[in-house]
C-alpha cells in the first residue's frame, strides 16, 4: 500500500508542479508582486495539494469506485427497477449535497442567494438526472438524442430567465453544472454506470457506462435557472475576503477543522447509505468491506488536505494574480489564462479517475495521454476565451449557444463512445481547483477591468466554459480517429485494386 501511495503522490507532483512553476516565474516578472508571506503560503499549500491529491486518488481507487460498481451491479441483479431508480435519485441527492466544489461556489455567491437553497436545488437536479441516466442504460437509449433534447429545454429556460431580466443568473447556473461533478461525485457516479452497464450487458455496454456525468451536469443548470425565473430584483455581489490571514497556523487549523467536518458528513452520508444496501441487497464479504473502509479514510484525509490548501493558499493568490494582470495589456491576461488553463486541469483529482477508467473501459483505444492532451487544450482555450469576455464585457450566451450547438452537431459524426466520454470529461474538468483558483482569478480580473457590479455577469461562467470546451476537443479527437480509419481503409483498398493479377495466388 505504501508503494502505491508513493506512486500516487509522484503522479500528483507531476500534475501540480507546472502550476506552481508558472506562478513562481510570474512572480519574477513585473506583472505581479507577491509578498514573502504570500509566496510561502502558496508553495506550502502546493506541497499539501500534492499530498492531498495522492491520498484522494488512492482512496478513490480502493473505496469510491468499488462502492459505485458494487451498488450498480447489485441493484441491477436484484431485478427491481423501482429500487434501482429510488437509490439512484437518493444517491445523486446525497452525493451532491456532500460535494465540496458546490460548497465552495455557494460560499462565493452567498450574498446573492441563500446557499442552502442553491445546494438543495442542485441536489434535486442531479438526483433526477441520475435517475434519467439509469433509465437510459436500462432501455439502451442513445445519449446524443437525450442531450440534444435537454439542452434545447435548457436554452428555452435561458431565454425565459433573460426575458425576466435575471440574465445575471445564467453564468451562475452554468457554473453550478460544472462544479457539481467534483471529486466525490465523479468516481462514484462513473463506477455506478459501469456496474449497471456490465450487469445488463449488450454490445454497447462500454458506451452505455459513460454519459452519467454528462446528464448530471444538466440538472443543476436547469434547477438554478428555475430559481432565477422566480427571483426578481438586482443581483448585488460583495467580494469575499480573499486575503491571507496574519496568523497562518491558526488559519490553516481553522480551515482544516471546518473542512474535515464537512467532508466527514459528506462521506458518512454515502457510507451509511452503502451500509444499508450492504445489509439488504449487496452482502459483500468482510474483506471487501474492510478495504472499502480503509479507502474511505484515505479519501477523507486527501480531501481535507486538498480543500484546505485550495482555500488557504490558492484562492487568495488566484484573486491577486487576476487583479494585477488586469492592469497590463489585455493580451497578457488572455495569454496567461490560456497557459494556466492548460496546466491547471492536470491537478484536478477527478480528471485522473476519469482518464484511468476511460483507458480501462476502452482497452487502451482511448489512451490517457490523448485524453489529457485534449482536456488541456480545451481548458486552456476556455479560460483564454473567458478572459476575452471579461475584457470586452459580453454575455456568456455568445459562447455557450454556438459551443453546445457545435458539440451536439459533432455527436452525429463521431462514435457514440467518444461523445459519451467527451460530455463526461466536461463535467470532470471543472473541479475544485477550477472553482478555488481559476474562479477567484476571474473575479479579480473582472473587478479590476469592469468593476464589482459586473462580477455576476462576466466573472462567473468561467467554470461553465471549462466544462464546455472539452466536449469539442475530445469529439474532434474521435473525428480524427474516424477519418484516419477511413483513410487507412481506402489506402488498403487501393493497394488491392492496383496489385498485378500475377501476384494473386489462385488456389482453385
């Protein structure tokens, strides 16, 4: 176990160090000036981040993923559709309430709307769409058709919110869809899909096992838009306190204690629900239960360390970088956004879970290297485009409507497996580091460029952009594979047709 943990930490270091190196190099230029305290806190938190990601990834491998697969397989074999759908809805609700990413977002918008109301609405949205995702697997319905229908409904609600004069809710709504699928949700829901798809079987079992994250990203967007329709008045936003406390030890301890309590409650909700299913349906051996219990402890420690380091070190520095870069030429902010986007996705813990599962399910047809390359390019483009929006000041709809039309259009030209993986990747890419580092960076840039009053309109929506662009880049990866396959087939056919008849052996 120690050797495996060390390997996980080494992988995490490779992911996080590029982000730390970029911030270090930026600090050597006139573009930003961090104090010694800020510099020390950031790099201390970068080290903690590496440890946290390593522990979390180990915990996800030996606890969260097996739990999801066992629940999916066990409930499918029970032959009770009512039980399977009821458990799916409740698990979607509980896991979303437990998701740290959503809590981070709710805290940052607590001046605009009640955080508990936001979390509850998003939880119901995820629960309903997880239920619909399970129905999709059971009845073997194509993912692309369901996505097209629900995104059309989504855009209709977006138009209604705009007509009502609450257009400022749109970026928050799209961000809610991005942050919901975070480090607790992704391993569990993806494994649940794998378990159900494998139990049901069929020629498209691999393809059916993906798509749950994609569907669960739509529910929160619709839920927040519905809230936006019913709320009237101006959206006043106050900037949260992004400063680093004078007493670092006290700040770290208080943040860690608060985070430990939240993550403990979150994981206990899942563990208790799993225990009920174990007694009534699953009946797993004691050895498996002990391994899952150890994995939950690793997951808890990893998430506490990870989230504490993000809140204490990365949020303040992200806000500071955004504020100070806005004082220079807009091109500097845009280029930095693209570069930091390409590397920050490497540090998202759920991305590694997805990449491993994709490579395993596809038997290496979609490799981890190609996945991470497509994700890095996509996220880099999304943050660069978000900086353009902050500088120029226009609605997020100018991005998301053509972006999703292109994404859904590509689904007609690529294999269904690539479409399912792409839409899952969009939700996974927008994790806690995006909401805890990139979003404060966006807020800082927006305050400096457009003023506090424009934060809801232009700063928010960046998480949604991070969730959208991988849909395009990964489907383009699939399109490239299709074209390459067709070219190879044509070349082979041409060689056959051009061959001399004398070279053909006649066995008659």
